[in-house]
């Protein structure tokens, strides 16, 4: 009886091993795509890739997208590089010169010009690269715009001096009287502010693109296919 029980256990182990080997067998009729969580399940990017890639890649023709229950011979990996800033271009949007409660200020748009690369890599089960699909080329230039408000160097308002004229029997005399005219009178002095170039030098980290900006470019590219 003990021998029979041991034999049954042996058969179960053999069957389990055979089942595992069958399940782990490489399926040459399917492929898998690995994308970042930015494009969740149901996003149309998945449909675009599964529709377009087999039409431009011989290795993917007549192959099905693989689920979690198979190990395909081919898989596609998403790779994206870090950005590289090319230049900063400031442009004046508007200026406000108020002298009552607030200091003179200017609104600037800071255009950060940058580049980066992004590709899809078709690889075999040994992670050997077969084909590279370039989505964003490093030679392309993109921009992210940040609007900032800066204190300006605009001249400040100064009181104007006028003379009050008084008629007398002898003639006309004058009495200097100082008052602030309703029309602002400017003098050469200026209020200390900040140039957009000084702001750029001190805030490059704030002006840099974030990963969300890069993914928006990639999303735009794939949607244009």
C-alpha cells in the first residue's frame, strides 16, 4: 500500500512538471508589449501599437499580442532618455507699473528648449535587439513654457515742483509750491528688479521639463501614426 501511494505521488509530480514545462514553453506565434503605467489598460495607445507595428515589422506579422499566460518569443520594450536643455528664450508678455501699493512688475514667458530620445525595442526571448522603432529623435527640439512675474527696473514716480502765481499792486510775485500732480512725472532713477536672464540662471531646475512633458510629446507622436 505504501509503495502504491508513493508511486501515485511520483506520477503527480511528473505530471506537474510536464504541465509546468508546457506552460513555460516559448510561444513563437505571439509577442508582448511592455509600456509604462502612464498608458493604462484601455488607453488607445495600445490599440495604435497593436494595429501599426505588425504592418511595418516583418517579425510581428501574423502574430498575436500575448497575455499573462504565455511566454512569447518576441517582446517590445519602451525606452526613453533623459532630456537635454538646448536654450532658454524669454519673451515679455505684459508689464504693470503701479506706484500705489505694488511695485512695478513684468510677466515673462520662459521657453525652455530641449531634446530627448524615445524608442520601442523589439527583442527576442534572450533580450537581443532585433529592431528599433524610433518615436522621438534626439535631433528634434521641443519646448516647455513657464510664466513668471518679475520685479522690473522701471523708473519710479517723483513729485513735480510748480510755482503758484499771486497778483499784487506792484506786480506779480511767485511762491514755489510742491505738490504731486495727477499725471505721474518720471525721473531718471529706477527701482531695482530682476532680469529674465538672472531668473533663468537661478531657477534652471524649475524651468526644466518634467517626465510628464516628455510623455506628452511621445503620446502626441504615437497618436499621429
